[in-house]
């Protein structure tokens, strides 16, 4: 959304299977351009779970690291040669707490029944909102620099930084702990000010009590900016940027703890090149579980990343304004972290994670933005895609399983952002894929995509079915990614969410093996004879296996769920329709 930290995140949705047919569909959980936000952040935010380390470019992560990790979609792998750094540095998805080194089978994706809450794992440390002693200064232990980082020296003439915290109905004790942490662990010569942006909190103690405390404890150092209405994380950060006066600005959630020496590495990198956006390594992520296969190399080396998670980043204040800040046309949060990554890279800057700049993130159990955050994430994703992804924007529509024409989402006027791109003379998204994020899968061979319905049962859609049953089914249409069908120029019919990178499983192929009456779903590369996975699909016509000549059809059966069974049989003239198409071809 991926960074020790992501959601690189990428424009692909969460790989959620449809539940077994007797259950209603579960709502998707997601992040990045093609899904809703990750946990964390002032409203659940865009903070996620990533690990980092050095890896030779030719090596691929073990299969266990490519698992979905309890139903969460992995998003981002980024590698590439960083100037002045030996070797290639790749972002790696952190494993669940009970990963492959701690028990067989723990890394498998688990199907979640409808209504069930996902298991919390990895990434952000959890803490009750009223944590004992949370308002006191962080303890003397805290997050200490690693041995690698202690060996790095920094110049004395580093620029100053304004640290901006955004909060909405945060526990006062947690906000104060964040403030104590940054003040205590940032050299006073470097910390110009701390700016607290209150995005119209309801809590009374966040008004008078907070004002009185910071005015008494940190007069002149801590400033409070209050929004008269709730703007959302994106526009609240813009208010913080306007109030900041230091040459460098750091944006953070208000539930973090800073590691000793966190600021110097970030300020050094920006001093060397003001066009860098640097991301502190989100702590409490045990990336050392990969030590048995990673070539660790220089653990202090910066790591290039194609996008950011979103809970924290540091940037030159003037440069941030030059490249257009965050898109003020986006709502609440979700997708802005991906959009910024694409924009920075395509417009001549760079983005990197700094292992020696450590910040711990505390996950909130209750999110203050309780409105339809998935809608805003989708809206923001489409907005970013329309501006920065050129012809590849179809991937975002596809991943969300919505049509490109009349998508049902008003993403607003993007003319100003398009003018910004032209003014900055930014590169194409194709350049971004080739030079920054080559691991991202592309689907340029897609002819049609979307929900597939049979005229005999128009309220039911082709669906990938349950996790433990590799057979396609019919299921009441709900428009989620388990009912995403993609028909390629080659003749493949693939069902389910798109796989974001080459390290992750892709959607499976519909197969007629010539023996069973039940169509199977198999990994496309594992089909015994390639012809078994090829189909002729005519809009408002039959779906015919090129290998057997049999048709995909619907059969009425009292024994089947919903009284409908999906079969391959001698063609009887049944007709199928697919929702969207990108190219004219044999479909």
C-alpha cells in the first residue's frame, strides 16, 4: 500500500474469496489504488505492514513470503539501484506473526466467514487507547539505533524540521506521548516546531486541556491548528504544511513513538537531494525473520520504494509545494499515498525508506472516520489513475471491478492535476513501470472484464467460489473482486482478484478438462494441456471450450446451492454477457 512499511502498494484489490454459497458475501478489505485504506492513520489511515532488507535481484522470496497473510493482499515489491548504495534493495511483505519460521501452514491465506473480523497481525503495535502511563515521556529504552546505524555519521549543519501530527478524537494521553517522544528524541537544534492539526475532534479534552498542557509545557514550540469542519487526513495535512515554517516538514499520525536518532538520517538524505521524499521505517515489524534467506548487506542503506504506506513521511517543504502537495480534490484518505509515489517518481523525484530512521506506530482500535471509507478510497484511486496512469488506468477500474464508462463514482474535476503534470513535464506511467516498479503485473491483453451473467439466471454471476474448493460457481451478484472475470486476447477466462506482482498468485483460469461436468479453476501455468484453458466468448452468446467444444452453462438442480449448478456440457444455446470491454476482439 507496500516499506518496513507499501500498500507499495499497488492498484490491485484484496484477494478475498467469496464465502461458501450459503453465506452472503463479505465486504472487501483493501488498500492502495484499488482498495480501501489500511489500518492505522488518523482514521484507520494508510499505514500498513512491510519489511525490508537487501536481496539479490535474481532471487525470489520463498513461497511462504508470497502468501496472502490472513487474507490481506500483498501489494508492493520495489527494487533498483540506489545512487551510492551497493546492490539492489527490495521491499518485502512482512509475514504474519506465526510465519513459516514458527509453524507450518501458518502462512496460508485463510477464508474468512461473512461478518468475521480479520485477525490483526504484524505491522503496527496495538495499544489500548487509555494506556497506563501513555501521557508520560517515553522510557529510556525506547527504539534504539541498530549497530549499523550507529556507525553512520551526519553533518552538523542539517536543516530544521517541522513535525506535523494529525488527529481526530485521539486519546489525549496518546497525543501527548507522541509529542513527548518527538521532543525528547529530536535534537533541539533540528526541531523547529511541532504542529498539532485537530481535524474537528468532538472530544472536549482535546480543546481546553490540550491547549493548557502544551502552552504550559512547550510554550512557543507546540502549535495547534484547528479545522472548523472535518476535512479528512489529506486536507488536514495540507493545513499542517501551510502552518509549518521549517525548511523540512514531517507528517505523522498522532499515535507514534520516535526512535533515538530518527531525524538525522531523514534530514541528511533531503539535504543531499531536496527532491527526495523519505519514509521512516515503521517499527514493531520483525523483518529479521527473513534473515535465513536475505542477503542483508548494508542494513543502514536507503531502500527505494515506488510508493508509500502513508502514516509518516518527511519532505522538503518548498519542494512539496512545487510538485503539488497532496491532491486537495481527494477525500478523507486512501490512495493519496500511491498517487504521491507515482507523481514524485514520474516528475523527477524519488521516494525511499530509511532503516535508520525508526518510528513505532500504534494501531487504533476505533477509527474516527466512520463514513464510507471504501467509497472514498475508490474515488481517490480513480482520480489518481486518470491523472498518472495513462492507458494503464484500466487496471484500476478492472481491479475494482467497475466499468470505465459510467463507473458510478464521481471522482471530480482533474483538469488542474493534469495541468500540473504537463507543467512539471512528468514522465509516462510506462516509464514508471520500467524503471521504478517492474514487478507490477500488467493486463494489457485484456479484451473484456467484469461480472459475467447467464440469461437463464441473470441475478447470479460467475464466481471463483470458496478458498478450499477450486471450482467456479454461480453466486448472487455483488460486484466484488471474487466475481471479476477477465477474458484475454489469447482466450483465457480468469476469475478472481488480480495479482499485483510476479511474486503473488494471479487469478486462476477456468478449465474444461474434458472429463468432469464441473468447470475447474487452476493456476494457468499448471493446466496439463494449454488448450483446456482456452474459450471462445461472444458477447450475448455462448462460452465454448476450444478444446472440447462443450459450453459453459447453467443447470437447474434441487441439490445445488440456490438451485443452480455451473456445468460444461453439450451446447444448448445459453447466452452470457460480460459487463465491460476494453478492446474489440473475439469476445
